[in-house]
């Protein structure tokens, strides 16, 4: 499903080029559960952003579902991202002035889904993530775990084929983090590809496939 | 994203950042209100002047002695002559012209009025019966000066004169002394108040020949002429000039003013003034536009992470641009509408404070004010909306 070939992403820092990704080759099949680990600055987030079409590589080829997506226009990439990718961030990234329900509804609005359909989908998502009683609360009134549940509900509302999670439990305590992991793993059990960046060895070990990164390169890839 | 959803989402932002939104709306509103109120004031002044001018008569032509020259020397002065006076004979000649409907000779002076043991200096107008229709005056009681010559010593009192000298209201038929002459009160003018800086309530009117005797003069102050119709005014003016030139031995030593020409001049001046004032007020809208731009730029900055998130969940540049653009449009629209209402309210206050001033903002001015507000709002939002759309999603998301 995901096919990266010689993907390079470099940043110019003054007169020095920093290779966030250095000729990375990676294949991930549909339905896989992959953890990406490595020291800070090794390029984990950059890799995830490229897979999620949020960033463009400087060179290399990226095929998603058999289609070369590196050459797509910005608007086309946005469409692919909306339909196929669900992002979950460490910082949750909820819109502070919108309620939990409205945050979950956002991708549907961007997708142009009719309002009636939106209401049922949001209601279902609220129920699935046990957020019914928090539907009308704003992010500031929610706990960290609830916020991440809203973020996951939002990431999955359009039923993407892949969930990209960048340290999803980084801002949560151990117990709540484990709950969130359960939710993500449930999605994987339901057939969604799950790619997760984490610093936590224990969490990383739960994945079927472990990728280790260092200095913009994949150094280990264990299944 | 549908347009309706974009509008609703932007409206949420407007409602959420209350202080900021209020600030922009107020700035816009004051600009629009300034346009509305100032044009209401300008156009009100124009209409006030027009009303005043038409209240003094219709198709009015005023003949006065002497030649008003803006360039060159006075012709009479060159010849060592003084300008000839206007006489009653001149007035009669003018009255016979085909284009003239009626005329009234006019003399003016001050005399001591005594009646009912009261004594007072009053302004005395000498004229004839046709003064009433020409000057659009109305009588409250009795009758005006009789038609024709050889009339008796009648006097007509202004409303305030009548009430001052005869508080019981029985002025008609009373005897009055004006200087050394005796008069019989035949009528009282209806209260009219001031018009063109002349208060008809505080004057008395006597027949022209009595006035000439009283003031010991044979000349006239003015001849008031009413043309048969509006179209006759220019030819009437020429005919009057021609007739009086002949009567004055070929000397063109009178001036003819038409009400139309004076009115048109005032109208032009006040229209130009209104336009200028509206333009200046519109400039304040540009300032509001710059404020909109700055506040929207700050908003883009504040909401960088949110913009990154929207991109991560599938918004493209056009979606983001549209959201910020419509947000600015809501603000300008609210400002324009609120400003329009504020301006209408201001005009209402003006009308209440100065009932004589018809301070209604012209429709073009209100529309222009609203339009300029919307256009400035739109222009001012282009740069911020574009900046938001072009934000790099990854960088935006990593911003805290
Ligand atoms: N926008 C940028 N400008 C310059 N350098 C960047 C930028 N984004 C990333 N980098 C650099 O690229 C390298 C990889 O960054 P990346 O964020 O992918 O690391 P990471 O593995 O996710 O680290 P962390 O565990 O701290 O999140 C780092 O050296 C970083 O400094
Ligand atoms: Mg990272």
C-alpha cells in the first residue's frame, strides 16, 4: 500500500544541509501495525509527514495504493490526505473554540458531506469513543485522554486506510496512554493500517513491525 | 467544503474572538456612519437652502438698481454719472411685459410705530397687493392692501407686531400712527418665522405710495416680478433689461437676479460640498480597512496551529483562503450594516436637534458607504487570507 523509494528530505540550515530523511526505502502493506522508534532528530516525524502527504520529499518516489502521489498538485494531495490518511498528534491539535462534536465533524465539513449524514456519523463516533457526555464541551473542558479520544475520532471519521500517530501518548500519563493505545489497536484490528512514532520502548514493542531510525536512515526493520 | 459550511465556520470565528471582532466592526461602522451622517448634513443643508429659496416665491425675478459688475469699471462712473433710480414707472413698464404674470414694487425703511399707547421702531415695507402671491405670504386675519391706485391708508401687520401691539387679538380696524402718518389696520400676516434672514413676523406693510411719502423718496428698493412660467424666466429677464435700458436713456444700470440662477448656484456648491465631505469620510474607511488587514494578519498568526491542523485533515489552500476571506467579509458586512444604522440614527438625532434641516442621507451616499466598506474589507483580507493559505502545514503544526 505504501511504497517509498529513495525518499530524501533535506533542510537548509545556513550553509549546511540537514538530511532529515536520507534515501529512505520503505514498504508497508495494508493493515500492518508499525512502530517507528529512534533518537530525537532522527527523522521519524518527517517520515510520517511525508507518508501523510503533509510534506514533500526533495527527491525519491512515493506510491500510495499503486499511484505515484509525489507528482500530485497541492489540492489533489489534500484530497488524498482527507480520504486515506488520519493524523493523530502528540499535542491533540483540537480547534479550541469548537466543541468536541464540532471538532470531530470538521473532516466531514471539509469533505462536503451533507449535514444530515454528518450528524449520524458524528453521533456514532461519539458513541464509539465514549464521548457522548462530552459532545458539547470545548477542548479546554476536557481531560488529556478525552482530548486524544476526540482527536482519534476526528482522524477516523472518514474511515481512512491508514492512521499516522506521532507520539499519541506523549502528553498522557501511563494509564490513560494505555487506554488510547487500546483504541488505536482496535482500529488496527478492524483493518486499518497503523503507523506510530513513539519514544516508549514498551509501547513500541506492541507493534508487529518495529522500525528503528537514526540520522535520517532506517537502521533496523524487524517483524 | 460547501459555501454554506465555510460561512458558518467563519461566523464561528467571528463570534469567538469577540473583542477583536467588535473592534473591527466598530472601526468599519464609524467610517460608514460618518459617510451617512455627513452626507445627510450636506444634503440637508442643500435641501434647506432650496426650501428657503422656493418659499420666497415661484419663478421669481428680482430687479434692483445699479449694475453688479465683477470686471471693468462702472459704466456710469466712467461717464461721470450716477446710476438712475428705479421708479414706479419702471415697475409699471415691467408689469406690462408679456412674460410677466405680476409684479410688486418694494420700498423698505424704518419708522416709529405708535398704537395703543405703545411706541416702537419697526421695519416698514411699501408694496402693492400682488406682494402676497409673489412672496407666498398668507394672511391670518383681515385683508391685504387693496388693488389699484388711490387706495386708502391701509396697514398690514406682521404676526408678532399684531400680538405685541394688540395682545387681545383685535388688531383689525385699529388706528395706528407711523411717523407722522395715520393708518388703519386692514390685515395681519400669518406667522411665518424667519426666511432668508428676514423675519416677516416683525414688519408692517403699507401701500407703496404712502411708503414713498413716508420716506420722502421716489425711488424703489426692488421690483419683485413673477414670470408666467419657468420657461419664461430667461426671456423675461432679457425683456426687463431691454425695457429698463430704454426707459433709462439706453443706460443698462440695473441688475436682474433670477431665483432659479441663484438656487442653481447654491445647489451646485452644496452638492460639491456634500461630495467632498463624503469623500473625506470614505477615507476613514480606508483606515478601517488597514485595521482589518492588521487584525486579520494577527488572527492568521494566532491560528497558525489550527491552519496546520485543517491542512492535516484535508483542507487545501483554497479552503483556508476562503475561510479567512469570508471571516473578513462577515466583519466588514456587520460593520457596514451597523454603521448604516448608526448613521441613520445620527441623522435622526440631527433632524430632532434641527427640525428645519431635512438631514436625510441620500441613497447614493448610504450605498456608496456600505460598498466602500465591503470593498475595503475584501481588499484588506486578501493578503492575510493568502498568507494563511500558503502556510507550510508541518511548520504550522509544530508551532505552539
Ligand atoms: N522545518 C525544519 N527546518 C529545519 N530543520 C528541520 C525542520 N524540520 C525538521 N528538521 C530537522 O530534521 C531532522 C529530523 O526532524 P524530525 O522532526 O523528523 O525528528 P524526529 O525524529 O521526529 O525527532 P523528535 O523525536 O524530537 O520528534 C532534525 O534534525 C530537525 O532538526
Ligand atoms: Mg518528531
